């Protein structure tokens, strides 16, 4: 009887240890695999029509080993870019993000609305533009309808595309001092031409 009791007690202790260890381990793995920045983006107060399809992508190391982490999110909106920009900018301000007026925002000229934001140790790029609609291949256009009535706008390209890029401010080159283009520092003529003899006239030797 004593052996059975000890065996049962041992089994109960083993099961308790496994359960108590497995639950924190599960939540720990979930926390490490899920970037908290995406949770912050999920909490943005935007209407449902402005976040129809969401695709997340992450690269780099969270602890900035070799490359710091880069978070990218692509979202489809059902409404025009102008209206979509308004709701996203309002949501960012409400969440504590501040507009960031900085050069190289964007790196190169882009269509649509491209703005930059900062909050604490993070920087955010918001790009909203019209969607790219694929046109039919050349030579395969559908034949024209004999009807004189206008066809429905089924093939029109509506809505907008939203791209969000979040980086660590320490890894964002735009937070660092930019090289100056002051001519006094760079020099306009690296090889100046001397109009007079820089050595001057020879000094006469004493007689």
C-alpha cells in the first residue's frame, strides 16, 4: 500500500511539474515568436474597411545581432487613398506617434502619400497609394460588347494599398547626422591655379 501511495504521489508531482512548466514555456515561445510591434499595429484605431487584408513580414534580429529587426506590413483598403490616409494618420497620432519631418522620406519619390513618424525608440514609414491593377495581356483583350450601354465597373481598380515599415531608431540612418554639402567643407576646386609664383621672387644673396 505504501509503495502504491508513493507511486501515485510521484505521478501527481510529475504531472504537476510538467503542466506548470509547459504553460509558461508555451506563452514564452509565443511571445518570442510574435513581435510586439505588430501587436501595437493591430491596436491602431482604424475601421475595418481600412484593414481588409493584412500581410506581415519580419527580418533581422530583435537584439540587433548583425542586422536589426525590420517589420513590414501590407494592408488593403476598400476606399480611396485620400480617405485611407486620413484614418491611418489619425490613428497613429492617437497612439502616440508624432510626424517626423526628415530628409530622405521617402528615399526616392513615390506615388501617393508617404509620411514618416517617430515614437520612443521606433521609426515608422507610412505609404498609401492607389492599387496596381493588372491589365490583360496584349492581343487578348475581351471583344467589345455590341450593346451601347456602359458596362458595369467590375473591372475598375478601387480601394488603396497601405504599406507600413517600422524600424529601430538606432538602426535608421535618417536619425544620424547627415553629411554636409557646404562648399566651404567640400571645396569647389581641389586643384587651385596660382596666378603668381607661390615662392615669390628670389631673395638676393648678400654681396
